[in-house]
C-alpha cells in the first residue's frame, strides 16, 4: 500500500543499493569518468497525505529528477540549463505551451548520453533532450 510498511522498506532498500552503486563508482576513476545516473519517479507524494492522486497537492505532482556523474554539472538547476523549459514553481502545469521537465524526459536524455538518436516524437513534449551541464 501507498507509504505502508512494505513500501517504505522497499524505498530504504533501493536507497541503500543506490548508495552502494554511487560509492563504487566514486571509488573507481575508470567508472567515475564514464557513468551517468539518471533517477526519477512515476509520481510524487508524501507522508501525511492519505492519497497521492490529489493534484491540488504540490507533493503529488512534483517529482525528483536527479542527474549525477559524467556530463552533469554539480548542483546545477535543470531550468537554468534548459531555458526553453518553464519552471512550474508551485502550480501544476497542463500540457499546453512551454513545458516543465517531466519524468518522460529521462528517455531522450539517456539516449543522448549514450550517443544514440532521440525518440522525441514518442514523448509527451517535443522538446530536445535535457542539457545537464
């Protein structure tokens, strides 16, 4: 169930696994110079909210989008690096006009990092892959 005991244990387990992966990469210069990690989620939510589908709650539609490693500027703001995107601040945007960074953007961004052609026409927005540095 949403934010139940099993759910939170799974989150803790994945967090520990991710920490081990990052630690391994940082400890091996050959990997550190070749690896980029992109991380996002399918939706938001937070403790205290009984449901995660109420789109009037900022926590339900703001998701993490984390890029780390090769080709990523440390502590960079994706909206500063991608001026064609609009930072939604505290309002949930619709799908008209300038778009925010969305979790579907991870596909073209990953393909670009791999040196492969993007599939922008298959994404919710027609914006190019995200700049990370």
